[in-house]
């Protein structure tokens, strides 16, 4: 009886450990996917003399991370598969819905938002949104249109964070995806743009 109980307990612990591994959030892969998305929207402005970060294998523009070599999975012998797929996770941003949002955002940025960011009127918030930071930097005739563009862009930002999480089979990752994108928007911001630091204070890049 004691031997059966001990064996069952060990099996339950192994299954629990496996489930825990399965929900691991692949932060590095999410960061690369965010960088690829953001660079297409706002343009990849790499400072002169500074090399663009490269992914393993020299893949500079892809969210794919090359799988790492793994040791033998002895748990597979007892029918318990471990979540090795997470070690080489590929956060996909190539769905039609995500691509449509990305195209809208890129077009809006070129047509309206870029100049407003350069002028210091707009800023990147710490939660992955944008905000009219100083309306006085905008021509009076442009203020209504830019305010509307900001609202539309923020709707698209919320949508893309949700879509990336859902497209990769983990809706519960939406908060983490948003946090990752928020950091990337600021990291990819052009010189002179305004952004919020972790405490909510405005700073200029």
C-alpha cells in the first residue's frame, strides 16, 4: 500500500512539474518578435557605427530562435513528455490579423505620428501606449487629427498585444506581451523622442 502511494505521489509531482514548464513565458523570443514588429512600424533607426543586434545564426530580422541542443529526455520513457518546445519557442507575429494591424500602424506612423513624435508633442507611455504629451507642439489645425490618430493607434496597440498572445495559444500571456512591447517601443524610439520611465516621469531620449 505504501509503495503504491509513493509511486502515485511521484508520478503526480512529475506531471505537475511538466505542466509548470509548459506555461513558461519565452521572454527572449517575445522580445525578438516585439523588436521585429516595432521596427517595421516606426522604422529601424540604428545609430551610425552601431551594429544592429543579431539573432543566433546571424538572422537579424526574424523572430525565430535557433533550437538549442538538448540532453536525452528520460521522462519520455515513462510517457511524460517535457516542454522542450519552449526552449526553442517561436513567437509568431505572422497571422493575417497581426499583419493587418502592423500595416495600419506603419501607415499611420508615416502619415501622422512620426512628425508629432519628432516635434515632442507625443510620448511613449510605460504601459505600451502613446499619449499627447504637449499639444502646444502641434499646429492648431492638426490637433484634432493627431488626437484621433493617437486614439486609433492605442486601439491597435491593445489589439495586437491580445492577438499575439492568442495567436501563440496563450491568451494569459497578454500582460507579458504588452510589457515586452512597451519596453521595445522605448528601446526602438528615435533620438529626441519622449518616453515615460518606470516611475511615470517623462524623459527625452
